[in-house]
């Protein structure tokens, strides 16, 4: 019953945000294995096999829970939009957390050993570039919560991406951006009432990006708290007494903003 409920929730999320799929669309999703520094990473690749030729590739970086069904659903949603998406594994061996204590431990290990995290991100990016359905010259990345922090830090590191999008992501820098270092255009979608990402953190990030002369935009959604795009967030918040909650309005609006952004950066 649990697996059925997760499947139905993912299906409803897909239909809610993207609308009814085309009768011609056929999204293929499959597990893929790759390695970084000798560690096996287990990702999830999604694309529409009815689309001919190469298309932009989008990396998807998971929340602190790990690469779970929610992250896979987001990859499939991107595939339905016409991209090839790879949900990458930042923890290794497809490791997932079911309790916040473990999630904090796993995510902290990556952030404290960021060279390893960077190697895992790049390994996923190189795998995605090699896919026959991908134009390796048109790449972007999105991330949720922990994953949002990952993609922003990759942009700070000068990773060669057209754009990065952070959904309710952490904004702290492993190494603050330097002028001229950031190649990617940046979009940050955050909750105005997110206790994990307070207004001071948003303003500090704004100053950092301005000083670095980055192309960036921040949209703050009134009433939205942490994890506002995840339909499971409200239940998880209640279960673990955490300030998490789903916000359908902010979810839909931020996804639509991402679609417009991708339309802009990939139209060249």
C-alpha cells in the first residue's frame, strides 16, 4: 500500500505541475550506475523517447533524504518537458535516510568533504553529457533543499552550466563566489517563512552574488516554509516536529518560473 500511495502521489504531482501529458510522449526512466573516486553511485535517468535528436540535459540533486521517489518524479517531469534529466546520487550506493538525524549526518559529510561532493556531481554531469539524447553544450542543474545548496555551490565553483535553480535550498557558501568565477545563471526560489533559510541568509546571498557580478534572481514565496515543493513535507514535518510543509501554490509557481528560465537559457 505504501508503494502504491507513493506512486499515486508522484503521478498527481506530475499532472498538477505539467498538465496532462501528450499522447505522443513516452517518458523512459531507468536506474543507472556510475562511479566517483571508487564509490558506486546510483542515479536515475529519464527522457522522452518520442523526441528525436539531442536536447538539453538537466541534473537533479536530491533533498537531504537522498535520491528517493520524489527526486525520480522530478526527473520524469523534466523529461516530460522535453529534457533529458539525471537525478544524481550524492551519498553513494543510492543511500537514503528515513530519519532527520541520518539525513543530517549524510548531508553534513558531503558538505564537509566538498571535494568528494564536487567529484560526485561532476561524475553525474559527465554521465549525462554522454547520453545520446543530450546536447552536451546545453546543461543545467536543479536542486531541492540540500540539493539546492549543492547546485549553488557548484555555480560558485565555476562549473560549466548554462543555469542552476535552487528550490528551498540552503544558501551558505563552501567558498564564497569571486567576481568572474560564476558561469551559470542562477535562480533561487525560497520560502518567505522558511526557518532554515531566514531573511538574513537571503540578504547575505544577495550581497554575495551582487559582489560576484553573477546573473541571478531570487523569488521569495509568501507563506511558504521549507520543502514547499514536496507533497510529503507536511506529513514529515508533523512526524519529526520540523518546520516543513507543502505549499501547492508556491510549488506550481516556482516550477513555472523554472520552465521560463530554461526556455530563456536554452533558446540560443
